[in-house]
C-alpha cells in the first residue's frame, strides 16, 4: 500500500538517486538569455525548509537527493546546468558542490549530495543556482536539513484501558489505545494498522518531475503524531470486524520517517450479532415476507443501533446490500421477496450510533424450485417403451407463478412450451434408439426468473 495520492509518473519512496558529478562543470550547450534562480526546491522528495531553526530531518545513508527547477529568461535553447552547494551550518567553509549538466528549463533537475559528505546528526544548509555557459544565476535561499540515519532503537508500547488482552471483552465501544515511544526521545509519531503490512510512506511525482509531498499524519487511518517529541499518542478505533481475536500492529516513526520494528496488541471481542426473524416460520419462494431485526442487548445498551446492512444472493434481486434504518429501540422491519432458486441466505450486521459494526448473523432457508416430471411409458430411474415408441412426459410446478417450461432430451437443442392448466405442461417424445436417456427441464416464472433445472434419467428398452 502506498501512502499519498496516486502518482501520475513515479512514486518516489523516500531515498536517494545515484551519485551525480561532484565537480562544478559548465554545461556543454548554454541557453541563450540570462539564467534565473532555481525554484521548486526539494530535498529527499520532501519540502525545502528555509527556517534554520526548523530543518527537515532526512536519511542520507546513500546520499541525499536535492533538486530544483532551473530557469532562464530566454528558453528557445532550453538546455542549462544546475549547481548545488551544501555545507555544515557549524562550518560554512566546508562546501560540497555537485552539478547537473544539460538539464531542461522548467523540469526538476535532481542531484545527489554524497553520503560521505553528510554526517549523521549534523545539520546542513544547501542552495542551488542555474548555470549557462560562463553565466550563473543568483543562489537560491538556503534549505536546511538535519541528517538522521538511525531509526528508533526500541518498539513502542501499546496498551488499552477498555479492551485488556487477557479476557473476552464486550464489544460496542471504540477501542481506546495509548501508543508510547518507550523512552526513544526522537519519536515523532506512530504508524498503525489492523493488518501486519503497514503502508509505505512515499511521494507522488507530478508534472515536470515536481514531487508532491504530503504530511503522512494527515491520514488519520494509519498515522498519529506524538503529543511531543519522544512522547505518546492516543487512538480511538473501531475494529475491522465485530468479534473475535483482533490485532493492532504499530511502529514508531522518527522525524526522518525511519520506522522502528513492529509490535502488536492482541485482544478478544465477544459476539454482538443481531437476530433475524421472519413473520412466518417458512417463507414461500417468491412471496414477499416481513423480517424483523433486533440488536444484541448489550450492544444496544452501549451505543444504540441505528441501522442494519442486509446482504443476500437472491432475495434482493442479486448479490447486493441494502441498508434498513432502525427505530429508537434498535429494531427494524423490512419486506423481502425470497427468490433464490436453490434457497436463500441473509447476512445481517448492525451499525451503532458510534460507528461500531457488529459481526454477521445469518438466516437461511432451502428451496426446491425444480419441476416434477412424470411419465407412464418411461418411468424415472426405470426402463420402458422402446426405440420408436412415443412417450408422454408431464411437467408440474413446485412453486407458484410458472408460465413455461424449457426442456432438452439427451442434450438436443432446448425447446420451450407454455404452461397450461394448473401451471403444468405435457410433451411427447419418441426415442430414436434404445439405451440410456435423460431429460433436463426447468421452469420459468411470470417475472422471467429461470428456476433450478431437473435431470430425469431413464432407460429405453
């Protein structure tokens, strides 16, 4: 899973490019006009900080990518160079220079400050200028970075005051978690998920190679900033399922987004399923039936149930879900027409006012919608007649509303006949030869529903 918006070109996971030239060479082809100071400055695919007291923290084990868009007053020949300089803020005379040649005016021109020039824990300033032949623009304002190559040494601690790990807990309330840096003083926040694979922090690359960095902590589904550096954070989460064994996975993040090892918190939640009751014990196929949904009593007392989600493969006109609002007491009633040709299964969850979704309960009934087939000459699973001897086959319904039957003997092309009196039909068939034979037939209702097929086997003498 990638954090941030969908990239239009590349998703840059925060890390360096290959080493660029470490000398201040001039471009071979100079643009006409006057070079202008680069804009859109980024470091490590994150925003440049021009505040010396608030540097950007970045890892640079393999060097640090710095970039900006070079400019020129005349872009008819748009090739220019970009020069980057960096120095420790404690020693401005110790300058490292890298240059990019043959860059396009208007596009990001990345360079890499070498790792051996960047000490862990040291703060650096860097700036950029556009170079065209022997002419160079003014330097940009300095960007400030602090090199952080070391991730959190210990995993965070995770606790919950209302869902202890050593008991089955009544569901219904959001789970309150406390995440703590566990004594690691540079932890800036935490990343968490109900799945063991946590999202990757990356940056989308937009038009002209411009990074599109976002604050990961803006995505409250997976990230929470600590209340202070090296501090803690609290979460209030609804579990992904209504009951069972739950595990929250957590890792801490420093200011450079280095992650600690993962830890987890496992707890148990008792079932909170609603009940499903039809008005009649055995609803008929195709007949509208009222159903009543009632909440789990303990769940209702914790946070009132406001709606139910009802899913069925057939009763709702296909595999889909409908929402049924609940009354003040948490109960709800709705009418469903059960038309699954082999039976019906409803899966129902309740939703509480605080967002809690219960685990699923199910209600089901089996149906036989196949037609009844009889023949005096060719009995089912028996033998009779003979080659050239005609036989009559009668189709009778097991459900109401039948308008036709579609049949085939021995895999021949299907034939459809209308239903007559009492919604039954009769067909005649003369076997061309003796031996094993079979008939397949299904009924169709006035609503156009094709019911379950029936296979009728017999032997021809």
